[in-house]
C-alpha cells in the first residue's frame, strides 16, 4: 500500500474510532435526555438545568472544543518541527496554570453570587425553577474549572493523535449524571444533576491526567521538566493568538444566551423541549465532527511544512465527505422525526403536547445540520492557518444577526421562531466564511463543489423516496409503540444505506464508495486479526 493510501487509512481509522466513540458519547447524551424527559418531562427542573448548563457549555466550547486545543495544537506542532516539543508542553501547561487561576476566581464569584447570573441567563424563570437554576450554577461553576484543565491536556493529546479521550470522558460524564438522577428522589432533581455533573467532570479530568502521563512516557517527555514555567514570550504569543478565538466564543455564547432568554419568557417547559430537540442533532453531527477533529492536525501539519497541494486536497476531500455525511441523514431524519421522538421521549412525565412540539422543533433544527458542520470544518481550516480573526469576525456577525432577529421571531412565532432564526442566520454566515477563506488565500473549487452539492441533493432525494414509502406503510400499521418504532427506524436505515450504495456511482459520488471500501477494509482486517488469534489459540 502506498504512503498516501496508508496515511489516508490512518486518518480514516482514527476517524472511525472517534466516530464510534463520538456515537457512543451522544448516545449516552441522548439516554440522559430520555431520563430527563421520563423523570421530569417539560418541567421547571429541566428549564433550570438548561439554563445552568450554559455555563458548562461555554466551558466546553472555550476550553475543550475550541480555544485551548486550537491554539495548543498548532503551537506544539511548530515546536515539534524544530525539535523542541518539551518547550511546547511547558508553554501549554504554564498557560493552563494562568487560566486555571482565573477560572477559580470566576467560579468562586458564581458560587457567592449565583442569583444575578441566573436572572441574566433566564429572566423568565421564577419560583422553584429559578431556585433550582441557582443551585445548579454553584455546582456547575466547579465543573467549569475541571473543564479548563481538561482542555489544556486535550490540546497536547491531539498532537499525538489521541482523539478518543474527549468523547470517552464526555460519555462517562453523561453516565454519571444518569446514575445520579436515577438514584435520587424525583423532588431532588437539581441536587442530583449538580452532583452528577461535578463527579462526571472530575472523572474527565482524572482520565485526561492519566493519558497525559502515558503520552509523555511514550514521547520521551519528562513531566518534571514539562511542568516547569515556559518562556513568557511564547506564552504571551499563545494568549494573543487566542484572543480572537475568545471573541468568537463569546459571540457564539452570546447568541445562545439570547435564545435562552427568549425561550425562558415562554411557557414553562419550552426551554426543556427546545433542548430535547437540539440534543437530537448529535445524530447528524457526530460523524462530521469526528472527521473535522481528526483531520485538524493533518491540516496543521501540511501547513507547517508548506505542503499547499496536500492542504488543498485535504480541504476538498473533507468538504465533500461532510456534505455526504450530513445532507442525506438530515433529510431522512426529518421524515422519521415522529417515530424517533416518540421512541426516545414518549414515556413517563412527557405528555403528547411536549412530544409534538419536540418533533416540530427537531424538524426546524435539522435545517441547519449541513451548514453547521461545514462551519465547524472551515473553522478548523482557519485555525490550522493560525488565523483566528476571520472566524471571530463571522461569529460576531452571527451573534448580531441573532440579537437583531431572535426577539422579534420569538415574540411572533415562539420557540419555532427561535429555531428558524438559527437556521437562517447560519446559512447566510457560511457565505461569509467562504469569502474569508478566499481572502486568506485558500482557493476552494467552488464550481466543482457546487456540482457535487447538487449530486448529493439528488442522491438524498433518491434515498428519501423509498424511505417515505416505508414510513407511510408503518404509519398505516396500528398505533405508535416502541417495537414498531424500532422496526421502522431499523428498516429505513438499512434501506437508506442500500440505496446510497446503488445510486452513488450513478451520481459520480466517489466518497460513498470510499466509505464502503473503508468498511470492507476494516472488516477484512478484523477477520485477519480474528483468524490470527484462533491460530495462536
């Protein structure tokens, strides 16, 4: 096998492992949402949880998903290219010390004065929901500090292609929250959720530290030296690089806060149902997000070694694969949102009105599925270039659009207006990101990608037709029930995969065949390994 093919399979293997774990992680997240729906329904307790979790969401985005990994990975990659990786570790860890100190003071402030924060995040919450949000903010402020340090370590591990830890630890966090909810009384919801989140993020931090020491041993990095202070000029440069990212994340979080504030002013439980619908987007996002995460170090490496042809090829391939992984799935899930929502949430305290609203909101959320994943991918391209300003500017413009439109849309159309505003603003913003890439010297093959997008749409329509027929048949077959819903979703998933296999060559979508070829390669490799085990036995 040639070197490029080997590297492609290496990236694909990492993406497959990460996708598998990234599938288990949101699966655990969906199970958590199911437990919340069955236990509390669309209640003030879940509204309070959604509000307080904004703090954790901001911490995850700031420290684990965006800021720290995306400034640490290019920095350490640059040090490695000069044979000074240990110095890169020292800079990253010292930066973590500085940010950790700031995070502790921030957490103490929230613990002492949680009420103003709760009233700012959700001005519509009153009574018991507000009290529970205040309690949860105190717990979640502790988890925020743990997320910060996990983010520093995540950036170091990404350089060494350790991608699986983040979804694995997130899955563990969700499992611990589920256990805390199930082990507690129904009227102690906020306490159970708070304890579960703190223990979950504590386990996440412990796992990150354990893997950091393992990677250090393999890389020949002495932790006694890596823990020493890094050069202050390098730390200052690293922090300055992160300022536009901080602006970007603040703008993104500002948009989320606007939505939360408007939803909190609607009827009790609206925040809860909106959250249930939005969490289901993990079914669309997990595979493209895994691809973007795995390919980011490859972007950084190609850029660091000035391999422009390789850089352009990776971008083109990633865009095509992202479209293939999002457009057909979004369309099929839109059609099957009824049985999916009923299967997951149609138990316990969740009533019919809540199910119908969740279905409606999930359908609107799916409108932004492809563009949300392309936005994530393009941000990775910018970060690998060391350009954090362009995505920051686009994020600020997105926040301004949400700020201008969302209050009006929520007043007239309620929660549906909030969801639709997200979709419209994000579809408009993708044009800004593509323009910024062009200005940065990254030339996308726009004509070819436009033709490819039309081919994927045609493929998706071809998949949708037989799935719709099956859906109609199941709809006419008795009342909703879990066995029927499971059977319908299983049959439609198998059918969709078969139709893609047949139609993809007709539309010249070679990426579909790449996926199937890779699956065959993995299966044959697994069979060879199993045969070797049997022979040795």
